[in-house]
C-alpha cells in the first residue's frame, strides 16, 4: 500500500507540475501575443473614358513634340556656332583680300575715288485710275 500511495503522490505531483507549466505558459504568452494585420496592396486601374484616353494621348504627343523641338533648337544652336566660326573666317579672308587689293591699286597708281557707275532709273508703272462706283440708293419704307 505504501507503494500505491507513493505512486498516487508521484502522479499528483507530475500532474501539478504539468498544470503549472501550462498555466504559466498560457499567462506569459497572453501578453506577448503577436497580431499580424494583412493589407492587400492590389490596385485595379480604373477604366478610362474615351475622353480621358484622348486627352492622355494628346498630352503624351505634346510631350514628345516638345522634346523634339528642344532637340531641334539644341542642334540649331550647335549649327549656329559652326556658322559663326565660318563667317568669322570668311570675314578675315575678305579683309586680307581688301588689303591685297589696296596694295595692288597703289602699285598700279589707280585712284581710290573712282566715279560710281550710273544706275539706270526704272520708271514706275502707271496704274490706271479706278472709276468711281456710285452708291446704291436705298428706298425709304
């Protein structure tokens, strides 16, 4: 009987330890419960009306046209720099030719102030006079 009593005491003690462990784990986890909130980040695009689609297409077309115009203006700016450089070099060559021509004229004793050639006068065409158009008479009512 002593063994039976020891066995019962041992079983009660094991059950008490298991119950205490479950109770303690339940109370400690109650404060540490993690809750997860799941938000759906799925968006469905709204169906555009025909007017909105046309306006959006027009806007994208205008953005492309503006970009094309900006690129063209940039290219024109680059080209104008090249043209200015070319004109400067032509101006220098013309100045050199004018100086050379002046030396040639001095060597040949050509006077500097030659009379200017006469330019023929072109007569102005005569336009015929416009006849007067009489104003219509409006009968009084």
